[in-house]
C-alpha cells in the first residue's frame, strides 16, 4: 500500500469517528479539522451555487462534499463547492481525482482564514484545479484565481460584495455579488 493510500485510509477512519459536523482534510503531512460552517457561510455558498447552476457545463454537477484527491502531490481537499463530471460522481467512494474538477469555491472561515487564503490557494494550484473562487465575508470581497502553474495561480481578479465578477469558461457568466452577506462581529 502506498503512502498516499495509507494516509487516505487514516483520514477516512478519522472522519468516520469525528463528531458530526467536523470535516477533515489533509495536505502533505498536515491534517486540518474544521467545525461545521456558520449560517452566513452556508447562505453565501448557496447564493453562489444557485448562480453557477444556471451556467454549469453540460455533463457536470455541483458537489459540496467530494474530496478532491491528488496522490502525486499527496493532497486531498474538500471545497465548499466544486463542479465534477456526472460520470465521476456516479462512482463509488468519497474522493475523486482533483484534475476532474473545473472549479473550487471556498467561503472564508472566520476562525481560520489562512486555510483558504494561503494553504488552499497553494494546494489547489498544485492540484491543477483551473479556477479557484474565494468568497471572503470578513473583507466583503470575492477573488478569482485562474491559470494554475506549479504552486501558484497566474491570474487574479478581485471584486467587492455588490459588484460582479466574470467567471470564465467553461461557465462563461458574470457572477452577481449583490446578495452576499458579510460576517457580523
């Protein structure tokens, strides 16, 4: 059994025994455990998902719980929202190859913003996920990263809540940021 498979099995066992609402991810040798997201987090991801649904490429569906695995770089991450081919979602198991995803969307956590802004930004680029969208209710911003190469994205676009941001193909639409809700202190 490979190191990746041993690590994956260990994380799956932890997830089975973790308290309800706790999500476990891993990056290299680091385990990341997070509590269930807040209502504002859920509202924002739902508003974004609703718009993406209208523009999803044919043969793709959303997923909120699919672990994106990249064994060659020893990473497995579960974005708040991703789009995967229907055929991939029809397979058994809890994880799918990261290179099947066309986007990863994250709503920044109040308690651990560095996970989305640093760790996942690096990991999603390394995993070659073409688009990474960060919704940050703390700063009231939305940032789109594209063109992954090694451990970074080469293109970045920033907008404020209330604006619009262009989502490139395979979606090809303007995401309306007017309904997004900031965290309250």
